[in-house]
């Protein structure tokens, strides 16, 4: 008999997406599932919809709780999960019908702690896989997995594309009150799990709502994105020195991401942390330009930033508009 797998779905104000998400889990070719819908104090009809869905499928359990955020909801689901393995699925996303079976079979075959697949980024008018190659199958140790995670193609940064042994997951908590929670989770995961198996079939469908840097501007709490990748960098220097180039790439990428959010604001020069973020990138511009993990455009942009911040801002905004047209 197949082993029980717990699928944890945090739910908050997603009434228009929830049914599609849950249906994609219900119709999995791997059927021995415990589907945990964690209603995080939704103010729309999501909580009621959870109860309706549970009345139609005995595999579904609903947990209603006060609003505490995504991390709190995931942690609550993990506490009550009874499966031997856990999978997190966000309630506005959906999964391929073979995803869970594929992740389970490869985890068992390799006796791994974590099993991962590719992510399909779903936009309004098109979709693109995170990793262009869809035929890769990799068995990785901790250092090899960390390398691929830091680069972010073969191992996407979401936690939702990964099946994890419950005894591993029980040692990890999502950080309540912080954003970029998946990065914090991976920081703990790579220090506990030892063996990983990865395939690059895009089985997890990550839906990008109509939201971008321009509609989701910089907030001071965004700085934790830099904080967590500084922690990764420090970890690499201490335990995985061969990965310093990859860790530098990810830390620098985090600075670029935050700077770009800042530069959307007309008064960006008045932001308290702007000088620090800009200084890091100017200081490391030549290192970034030589780091081939970065795409060519970003390496050129680093040099433009060193020359003139307004030139960099002009290039960044133009590129942002170009990407918006592609995905709208």
C-alpha cells in the first residue's frame, strides 16, 4: 500500500482560485493523500468554500484559525499533518496530475530526503518554465543542491515544488511575521536534509497575479530579502567555500531586486536604506560584471550603475516595461 502524503494548502482570500487548486490535488494519480486546507482567517468566502470541499472528499481536513500570515498557516498545517511526507501548495497555484506521484517515486527510488520538480510560471497570456531544460534528472548531495538553489534554475526558490520527508520538515518552521519565507525555510533545509533528487519537468504551476514592482513598491520590510541571502553567504563561506561565487551571485541579485523596487519611487534618494544598497552594488560592480552566472544584461547594468544611477534607473524602467508587455 502506498504511503500517506500530507498536502498543506494555506488559504486566505482566494475564493476565485481555491477550487482549481484543490481540484488539481484531488485528481492526482497518487491518491493516498491527506489534504489540509488551513483557513487563515479569510474575510471572503474562502473559509466556507473549504468546508464545502471537505464535505465532498473525505481526504480533506479543514483548519480554521485567526489570521497570522502565510508562515503561520503553513506551520499550523505541518503540526497536524499525519503523512510520512509533506508538500506545500499555495492556494492560487495548481499542480500537474502526475506531480505528487513523480516526486514520491523518485524520492523512494533514490532514498532521498527531498524531491523537487520544475516550476511553470503562468502569466495572463503565456507561461514559461523556470528551467528551460525539461529532461534533467539529478541526484544531489547537500552542497550540490545548495549550488543549484543559489543559481535558481534547476532548483527554483519556492518550497511548493518539493516533497519533504516529515521527520525533516518537523525540524523546520516558517518564520512568522517575515516575508520571503521560502528563502528562510531553504536556509534551514540545506542544513538538515542530506540527499536530494531533482527532475526538471514543470509540474508546479505558479500563477503570477497582475502584480509587479510598480504595483507592489518598496517597503522597509523588503530588506529581509538581503538579510537572508547574507546569511546564506555567511553559511557558504563557513561550510561550502567552493560555492562562494554562487552565494555572491544570489546576495548581489538580492541587492539588485531591492534597489529596483526603490528606484520605482520618484523620491528614491530619500529612502533611508537606499545609500547602503546602492553602495554595495557600486562597490562590487566589477565583480558582478565578471560573474558569468548573471545574464549579460545585468552585468552591463552593474557597470551603468557604477557610472550613473540615473542611467541605470532609465535602463531598469525600460526593461521593466518591456517585460510587462511580454507577460500581459
